[in-house]
């Protein structure tokens, strides 16, 4: 580290090689022990911790200062490095073989009493941590997370540089489109009553860069989406965004593979062996009931429709007759009591199934199950064989519409099998996504943005419900890290896609006219991808959510407890922008205030 | 370059080493010559240009396709590299010794007729270039500028990495402060009637990072300022922002020096010799009449107050008596006729001077000047000596209040001496800026944000008008590239500074309470800087404004002619955000529309 003038070396950099050297340190007091006169202090800075010995006889500072030292005071120490006395070395500390005997101590800045202990072993309420994020950052968990995030981005950039990508910054004050219901808007001062939008992604701009001949673009891009907050979402988030011309899916996946390996290498120090698993969307859905399967464990979905093709068990027969499916997972030796098995049934119902049939395999291939008496021995035998079940295994069967079956079993599979940490990493490319999602009522809606290339435009027109698009995801341990696609590079195909998606030519022109025009000037074939950086790093760091990875995150309701944003602003500031707050909102405020006064 | 599956090598990468090799190229047709059957095409991609020979006899495509080829069609070419026939090599082209004889040509994408010629030698209206930025980018000027911008940022990051800085992303949806008149606001959907602000800089967040123990932070930060557009301003702009703890001014300047040298090296391929010039603010103002002096030429301001101490020339005597100054520059051998000299007088008046006295030095040390008759021989002699003038030199004298004198002479100096390109580079550190700026009426206003450390808090309190702060600028060729300061790290000093700046304790608490609290937990001494990336690159690229460096800039009125932003949005979209457009703005729109209908 470039240490500057106030310190000559980092606290954590000291070793026996420095013995007898005079050093100047600066950092924070993270621990303090008064041993009858001599004071021992743990001095922490960004490089680590070292023990400092403050002997009043050496007069490193006045008695008053020495005894006034408190936790998190920021101090400068001049002293001599020495080996710790025999028997007092600390193997838990990188610098545990040495200590610094202070000849001088300067208090650079005092500290108030802390709102919470910085000791990592102390559990602190997240709201409090966010309000005092700057103190939270002094704890090793957060400081290591910040470092990891920086390393991950650097690793990504290295690959991009090596592969000849150009870093290009796209604008963040862009045009809002009438569909942009989730756009965050920014009122313009110079053109009152008009608005910029913050980008949900640099999608169209990066396509313009391809049209502009850039060929290889990347950006660590800040994106914005004004949506209800879920555990792993933030209104502003950061993606590694890249795009290439004269490229197809394989070119993108090749780069993506390098990026993922490099990040893992730099953060974990390990090398991923072998190829990433590749599954089609259809395969992932059928085997795991999910388009982002966690591949670290089996428990695959097994179709039992054949087994029950002519069953006498009416519940299953009825489902099969009406076109539904009967599928199951072998959850292994769960060893659950009746109450535990019933809880699985409730969970399945909560997930949307009408019911769940459980079976516990007994000695000799028989099963214990509420429905055992309705099934023939052959059927039970066939189930056991199909699920490769052994004595003690718990089998969970769902009979319902296929989408329900997959959703419920896919989720139960995760409930029962997902490892509780991310020490093991299982990457997967999911390819051949459908063009349209089919909802409960059979209604089609586009699965991706309308610039995604269909595998075949005729197929998209003729059999939209089964048509495949040239899109792909990268999945890690059951989490989607990002997605991408081959884009449409032909204005006529683009027009047809809008048509199939029920976007009228007029509407398309109104919303994307400038882009459709751009497509007409020799657009190269191109494809790209975007990876959510915080999500990726949070998995590698074994963190439960992305707020642990983001230096200054918002809460789930979009607030920052530290600075108080979002907040009210002065009326004249709004007037300058040509806007005002709606009467209904003001009324709601007034009502709330009245309520709180009455209480 | 990772070429992908559709091409095996870049057009510009071909050389005689590739002769007899089969290659697959992909790019755009940038030139086309039909030589009686055989068609010669210049194929351009992001690596350069190569000549492709399309001989209909080889049937690389149908006659119809070959004759239908137009400029900017996007094509793929498979062919064999050969040496160009003797006498047809093109030394202007890096690949001019070879050409590719096509065995196959595929049109990947056709192009409409272009709105302007992509030939770099053709001057195109900027509005049109911005509307079709993606075509503008295919011209070498823009594509080289994009590349240079990417290189500059990479160079900066290399230095930051080498110096142990951590890249940390600070939020862009932050709290607006009541003073934030230039804040861009973002209405919150979840908390209707509340607003986020876009950051004018990451200032307080980077200071929080220092409090959080990060010690070395950097970020390529997007910043926003909603101001009237000047030639070199954009509402969104990008800075290299960095900050260090246990740091003072010298530590910052040392890193800054490395950053600047590295960028110049990587973009220009040259090494800056010697140290950067260092001037105090006072020195810069007195010698150059500017706090961002262009040091590539002399023409320094010379004070003549002593010369005229007891002059009989009433105009000068009066100014000196009332506490003003008489100063001059030696503009050298301008060779201006009377009309040219008069133009200088007009210019000086336009700049705020009451007048300007010119003198042209004649043989024997006499001068030609409208005021020569009012001056004694001794005075003229003293002027000539003071300005080190030779025969033919033009001397320009201004007598006025000191601030006017400096402003006018500083500007005339630039008018007459500033080189018209940036081939030569003159960096300067300007240090010791005053705490306060003194306006025309002697009123004090803070010269920097209120977190800037004064050199001495007592001096700031007792003699605010002359007090110095620990702030500094980096200047290149007369342009301020950026500024920084040592920050206040003591809550008590911060409180006093607010007081001297007439910010009441209550107001400070309301605006920055959360930050003032943070200062109380062991804040380390810290200092930092921010460099405007686009400004720096535009100078190194010899570009007249930053719009030439920004991939998708806004016009001077904040509009994007390409996408049409900012734009109107649907009422229900605004309703969702809890805001509406003010009646007065709607009325103004209606009026304008009525007017345009009547015309």
C-alpha cells in the first residue's frame, strides 16, 4: 500500500522481519487491556491488526491520554517492533509473533461510545448496521466483502481486457418509453414537464454500439428498476454488461465461462474443474422443475404418468385424464415423523398443489403411505423402481397440472436438498429458452425483451407457444446470475417480432422508432449478456443477501437509514423542476400526521 | 481480438505474413470501386481496413448481389490473402501491402442510404452527428476517441490498483439536501412524495468510507449536476474519484502525478519529463490572472503600480489612488494595424475593463500609443524595461480594480498567446486556494464545499478574507482537470467552519446531521481528489469539447437528438409516482401549441 506520510507500514503487514525497526502506524484501537500500568492495545487498520505495548514509563503520551484511550479512537503510533515474549505469541493473528513498543502515541481523533460492538461475533440488528454502515465496515465481515466485490470486478475487467473488449459508458439519463412502468424518472429543469428515465439496462445503447462498429463492448453498468423489493433486489444494482458483433451464443458462453472461472479463482483461490453443465430450458424444467436448477444435488423429478396410466386410484387417474401429470422426487432418508411428513403436505399446498402424497419405503419394497391401500402392489413396485428408492427413503408425489407439479416438486426439492452454504459451486448454462411464457390461463407473454432473436421466425409465427429463442442464462447454485441472448439484427425480423408480440407498428415506431431506424444501416449480427455482480459475489462470499455485498444498500422498502433518503424536498425546488406533489399524496401525509398527533 | 465464429481475423490485422492464407472477415463496406467487372471494396471493421477483390469470375456471390453492394452494407468475406500487384500497394493503409481475393461474400445486413458521408474529411453538422451517433462512431475520429477514453480509464485504474486502492461503488440514489438547488431529483414510488437525488459527487460517501476504515478508495464515478450547459459541461459526467486516509496534500499530489503521467503515456505514447509546475493560487493569479494558468507560454502579468506611483497621467493616478492596480502584458510582435489594436480595446471592455491602453514599441525604445503624450520619457522607459520589451512588441495595459485587471489581462493573454492545439502539455498543481471567494461587492462566499479543511481554523475565523484552505487543483493547458482537498476530520472544527460559513448549527444538523454524527467515531485525517475524465481525454485528443469524447452526449440544452430524451410521459405513470406537472408548465405548453397551430 502507498502508505503516505502519516504511517510507514500497515499494522497487518508487520512480521518478524521488522524486528528492531522503528515504524509509524496509524489506525483504530480495536481492543484494550490494562495490565497494571502497561496498556496493551490491538491496533487495527485496513491491512490487519497488531498488538501495541504502551508502557507509561516510556511516556508515549501523557498519563491522561493513555488512560483516556477508548475503543475506536483513531491513533498514530511510533514505536519499535519486537518479538513477543516467549509464550505470549498469538497464532490466531497474522502478526501474532511480534508487537510494537510505542515511544509515541498521538490521538488523531476520538470516538464517542459506539452504538454497537464491532466484534464480529456479536450479532447486530441489520437496521442499526445500515444506519451506522461506516462502523459496520470496520468489522471484518464487511471489510472483506468490500474487498471481494472490488476483486470480483477487477477479475471481470481483466478478462474483458484480455479478450479485446472496449469499455464504453452509456448514458444514465435516457428516454423513458411508454411501457417503462418500472422506469425511475428524473424531471428536467431546462425542459420543464419532460422527464429523463434511469436505465433498466444499457440494452438499446449497447446494440447501438454494435451498429456503431464497436464489435466488443463491456461496461460495469449501474441499472435501475423501481420494483417492490425482494430479498435479493435493490432499486439500483450493478451488472457486468457485454456485447459482441459477428457473434453467436457459443461466443458469448465462451467469454462468460472465462469470466466466471476468473472471478472464482480470484475470490476463492480455487480452480473450477471441468465444463459447466449445459441444459436446455426444457430439460431443466423436466428434471428439476426449475429454469435455475441447483445442480449440487440430485433428487430429480421423475414422471410417473406411465406407472399410473391405468391406475384405479381416482385422484391420480382424474389428473392424468384431464391432461395433468403425476411426478415425484425421492427425498432420501429424511427420517421424518408423521408430523414432519404432514408439514410437507402443508408446504405443497402453500406452493399451490391440491395435495401431496408421501411414501416411506419399508423393508422388502413395501411403502408406508396414506394412499398405500389405493395402489396395487405393481404400482408401488414400479414407483420404487422409477425413483431408485431404498429402504427408509421418503418419496413425495404430486398430481396436478404440469406447471404446478414442476413448481411444487422443484421447490420441495430445494427445501429438502439445498446445501446451507455455497462452499461447493455448480455452474450451469441454461439454453433454448422459449419465446413466450404461458400463464395459468394459457395466455402468452414474451419471456424476454422484444430484441431477442427467435431461433426461427417462422416457428415463432406459426407455433408461438413452443417456439424457442436464442437466449441463455448463467446459473450458479440455483441462482440466476444473469441472462443474455442473440439479438435481432434485421429490421424486417424485428418488425415481425413486434407483430407477434402484439406491439402495433405504430406503437413500435412511437416507442422505439429511433432504434428501428438504426437497425437499417448495416447492423451486424450480435449477442451479449449481463451478470449481476452483487448476486455473484454474495454467493461466493456465502452471504444470505446482496445487501451484505453492497457498500451502501437500501432497505427492502428502498430507504437508506443512514442518510434518510428518500426524503421530502422544498416546494420551490420542485417548482423549479415544473412538478408538484399530487394533492392525494399530500392529503395522505396530512392524515397520517393528524393520526400520529392524536395518539 | 477474440474473433468468434463469424470471422477469423480483423481486417486491420492482415499483413504480408498472412499471404496465401484463407481468412474469414466481417465488417462494413467503406469504399467501393467498380473496375470494369472486378469490384474493389474497402472492408472496415474495428481493427482497420483491408482491400477486398470481388471478381465475378470467382463467383463469390451472385452478380445481382455483387452489383447491389452499397456503402455500409455489413458483409462477411471468405477469401485468400495475396500481395497487392506491384505498383498498387497503398502506403497510407496499414494493410496496404496485401488484399483479400474473395471466394465467398455473404451480405449480413443491408444499409439504407446514409444521412451523411462517413468520410472523416467531410464536415458534418453536430446535431446530425448526434442524431445518428451510431453512424458517427464508424468514423475514425469517433472510434479513436472511444478507444482513447477506454484506454484512459484503464490507465487510471492501473495506477489505482498498483497503489492499493479499493474500488468501491457509492450509491447514486441519495438524499437531497435543502441546499441542493442543482440536484437532479428522482421521485420514489414506494414512498410517494419523497425524492432521491442523483449525486453531484460521491463526496460524503467517500468520506464515510474513510471513517469506515477503507483507507484507499477510488471509483470511476458518474456524477450529475443540473446546470445550464456550457461548452464543456454535461448534466451527467464521469470522474476518477479517490480518497485516502492518514493522508495529506502531498500524498494526493503524488498519486495524481502518477495518474496523469500514466494516462499521457498510454494515450500519447510519450513520457512527461520533469516535475509538474507547482504554483500557489496567489502566485497564479498574480502572474497569469487566472487560477488555471496555461503555462505553455509566458506573457505574464507585470505590475506597473510602482512605475506610475507619482504619474501625471490622471487616468492611472486616479485608479492607483482609489486602491486599484495598473498592470500590463507584453503580447509580443503582434504586428496589428490600428483596427486590430482597437479590437483589443473593445475586447477588454467586453471583459469588464473601462479601457485598455496599448503601446507598440518603436526603434530606440519609444512607443506609439494613444497615451504616449501623457506619459513622461522615464515612465515609458520604465514600462519597456519592466515588460522586457523589444522593438515591435505590443504592450497592453489595464488600470482598474485588481480583480478586473487580472481577469481582463488573463483573458487577453489567452486570446493572444494560447496555442491552437494541445500537442504540447503543461501540467500544473495549484495549491493554497483561499477559503472564501470575494465577489464584486466584497461579499464572501465559500470557494469550496464546507468539508474542506482550512489551513488554520483560527485564521479562518479571524481573517476570513485572506484565509487559506488545504485545497488544490490539477490544471492542464489552462483547463482545470479536477480539484481536491484535505478534509475536515474533527467534528468541532467542522462545526466552527459551518459557523464561519453562516450555516447555523440547526441548519447543519438538518442538512448533514448524519454525517456530523459519523465524524464523531474516530475519523482519520483524510484527503482526496476528483479528475474530470472527459475533459482530460478531450485535451489529449485535441478535441474542442467533451461531447466528442462522450459516447452518447447531450446537447447544450440537455437533449439527446438520438432518443428524444427528455420527453413527456403518461399521466398515469406520474400518478404512480405521486407527482404531477404544474399547471403553469401545462399552460405554457398549451400556449406554445396554440401558437404553432396559428402559424
